[in-house]
């Protein structure tokens, strides 16, 4: 029963956040600070999620094949390669490190 209560509260919370976003006046959304936050916030959240997935294992910090793949992706990205090549490099390096026992 507790799980259904948590699901119900999550649904209501998500709907309330969506409704609050629709009720914001247009003048507030046109402010430069709000525009800048709206542009940078998704990047920051994605970076935090990537770091958490690459370097965390429960409550411990780990450096394993995922970190090597992320480093390879960063290098290929700095070389201004297309996105598909960045993903391929990360996959290949991660798989290679895991195959070598890392």
C-alpha cells in the first residue's frame, strides 16, 4: 500500500510542478537571468547525472571501465568529432577495459 501512496504523491507532485510552470507570467520568462538559467540548468543536471553514473557505486567512489569510457568520449569530443563517433569511442574503450579485466 505504501508504494501506491508514493506513486500517487509523485503523480500529484509532477502535475503541480507542470501546472506551476504554466501559471508563470510571460514577463518573468523573458528576463535575461531566467533565460540564462533555462539554458544552463539542463546541461548542469545532465553533467551531474553523468558523473554520478560514471564514478559512483552506491555510496563509494569508483574508477573503473566507465570512467575510462567517459575519458575517451571527452577526448573525442574535444577533437570535435560527430556525436555518433563520441558514443562509439566511449563504448569501445569501456568494452576494451572490461575485456582486459578492469
